[in-house]
C-alpha cells in the first residue's frame, strides 16, 4: 500500500482508529484499577467485594472514557453536561452486563477473575462504541 493510500485510509477511518486507541487506554485504566483494588483493598472471593471492586474500576474508567471519547474520538461540540448524562446512562447498561458476566463466570463458575475481566472488557468495548456512536454523540460531532 502506498503512503498516500495509507494516509487516506487512516483519514477515512479516523474515528474507529481513535476509538480503538482510546478504548485500549480505557481498558488499561479499568484493568489496572481493578487489579489494584483486587490486590490491595478488596477480597474478590467475596461476591460483594468483587462487585465493589468492579464498580470502582468502572467509575474511574468511565470518567476517563468520557473525556477521551468526547475530545479525541467523536470531537463533540455539544453540551458536555447533556452528553455526560447520556454517556453514563449508556455505560450503566454495559456495567450491568459486565457485572452479570463477572458474577456468572467468577462467582458461579469459579473461573479466574483476571481472565474473565479481560474477556468481558472486549464485549464491553464493542458495546460502548455502538452506544456512543448511536446514542450519545450522534449527529453532534
């Protein structure tokens, strides 16, 4: 592929590329905060503490994701407060999916929490892009 074709392809798919980069960074924030809480503060063998760990890592990663999605992915100029509310509502949906899958595979099936968390993050990343594109930043970027 020539340099011009590569540059044109990057420009054409800028939003997806930016989302992948920001999504990877958000996933890293989520996994690192989850790991730190799980390693040093909470007992993930306790179902309640597992969910606390998961929710705290979610809150931190969603705040990071909102800023990066708004600025770098969708380049939105709309009302930040309105978008923030829609963003958090959409993310609550994927949080519930995340919590359900963590409960099912870690608490019920007794799979390794870090492996499950990593796999669940892939599902969450895809759903978050779809919700961000169709519900939060639609037509306002």
